[in-house]
C-alpha cells in the first residue's frame, strides 16, 4: 500500500501542475516558455536522480529513503505554494522533483525484494498501473483544486497526504531489513545525465526565445552530447553503472522502450499545451479544462484491461501498435484544432488519444517486463521509470520550445496573440505526428517475447 501511495504521489505531481500553468503565468506575470520550467525542472530532477536514489534505497534502507523523500517532498510543496516569483517556484519544483525521485525509486526495488520470483512481474505491473493513474489523473484533479482554492493549493494539498504516508511508512516498513548495505552508489552517471538534460533543455528554451545565437546554441548542444556520451560510458562500466546497459541487448526490450519513450513525448506535448489552448483560445475556466482533460484517463482506464485481455490472446506488439495508431489519429485531430474549433472537436481528439493510450500501455509494459530475465526485473522496472520520465522531459521541453519559437516570430510580424499561438501550436503537432509515426514503427518491429514469469534466469 505504501509503495502505491508514494509512487502515486510522486507521479501525480508531475502532471497535476500542467493545468495550472496558464493561471501561474498570468498571476506571476511571466511567459509560456518561462512558466514551462515549472514542469521541466521537476521532470529533469526526477529523471536525473531516479536511478541513483534506487541504489541509495538498497544501501540505506527503504524506510529511511521513504521518510527523507516524503519530508523533502512536503517541504518543497509548501515552498512552491508560498512562491511569489517564478524563478523561486522553479527552484523549489526542482527540489520537489528530487523528493519525488526518492519516492518513485523505492517502489521497484521494494516490490522485487518482497514478491517471490513467480509473482514479481505482477507486482511490478501494479506499480506501472499506479504510475499511469498518477500521470493521467493530474490534469483533471488540478482543475478542480484551482477552481476551489487557487493554484497554490495544488502544492498545499500534498502536505496532509504526505504526512499520512509518513505515518504508514513508520507503521509498515519500520523493521524492513536493509537490502544491500554494501551497495556502491555510482554518482558519475547521474551527474552526467543531469547536465546533459539541463544543457539540452536550456538550449531549446534560450534559442526559441531568441536569447542565444547559433554559436551559443551549438555550444550547449555539444555539451549535452558530450555528457550523454559520458552517461553511456559510465553505464557500460560495471564499477560506475547505476543499472547497466546489458538488458538493452534484447530487441523486444529496446524497441518497446523506444516506443514508450516516443509515446510519452507525444502525450506530454498534448497535456502541456492543451490547458493553454483551452484557457487562452477557448476562454474556459480551469475546472472546465480539468473536466475535458478527464477524457484521457477515463478512456485509458476503460481500455487498459481490454487491451490486457487481448494481448494475452494475440501478440502484444500488434495490440500496442494498434494503440499507437489510434493515438496518432487523435494527435492529428488535436493538431488541427484552431480558433473556431468546437469543444466537441477537442473531446473527440482527446477521446482517441485516451483510447489509444489505454490500448498501448498494458501490452507494452508487459513486453518490456517480459523481455527481462527474472534477475533483471528490478533493473527493468527502474529503466521503465527512467524512460517514461525522459519522454515526459523531452515532450515538455520540445513542445514549449517549438511553440515559443513560432509564436515569437509571428508576434514580431505584428500578428495577434491568438493567431500567433495557433501558428506555434500547429507547428508543434507537425513534429509530434512524425514522432508518433516513429513510435508505430518501433512498436511493430519489436518482435515476440514471453510473458511474465516465464523468462529464464
């Protein structure tokens, strides 16, 4: 129970803030590209520290990791709610992301340790379901909270929930034995990944705002490429790796992971831009935005068990690929929305995306976990969470950068704000459609794999 609650809290906050970004931008007097860092800072912190905190949990114990994670998450939540300047909010969102990484990292290790080998895959798939629930329920819940008390309460509501989780941690994990007290914590990989992501996102943000010229952009991209290379180098070395790259020898694991990475890029682009479209172009209130965005999680939860049933009888790659194709259709409709589009057009597009995501997620997770050998399940779950977080980070960063670049160009040419937004918005989805086509390709060519619990050690 505590694992599910902690994972849900950490992933919920990754998406609950999205619906509040237009309100935060308006009240703190900032622009779309700057307020986007409220989401980006959190995502970068999670993906940077997720793997290293997984090692910390094995060395220091799950109870200590949970307690520090909840304490850091609660403290950062309070400070985010008290923020009166956008940069102060961004800093505390990064710290909140570190707390979330502590919480999310424990789940796979604790499940792997607690469940017998024959049931481990089932336990890890439950974590994947909780993650999906947290990511998809965030936007509608955020809309209701903003309507009831303002955007600051999106952060304040974490406090009582976090304190309850601390109580459960003390009650249920108090005497849980330390998994591996001699575990070596390798920091070089985590530091390299963090610098690489930060450099890449800064280059996109600064260039789209026309703060940097091409020479400075090339320099930041070079720094990012170097540190991504260093991350791969450290992960290939047994003395410095956090998880290792050996598991990527499996074609099914690699291509299923790539498909998931691209799908989360697309899904994050939708969830980060849709609140701005609905509030700034269609003039809807945050609570109405939340209700509309609820279409995605509702359809996803309805279709997920259906997809699981179908995947048990057909090839998982066929069901997952069908899901991505349906998502592509929804993405095309989302990308065609304009100033005069009706709410029914929006709902239909989100309906297709939600159905597609529900059909894709369960079989794809099954493929990823089923491709891992029994002794690799913990590592596979950690990589799964990292790929998902990377996809969210890239999706948010790219969507905001492309939108801001084309929006600024049109505004300089004396275009109106709504027209400028729609131009940038359409440009984002031209890119996202290409991403979805690539996801279809990777999903289809993955090959066949075995089911949970059947892989050899």
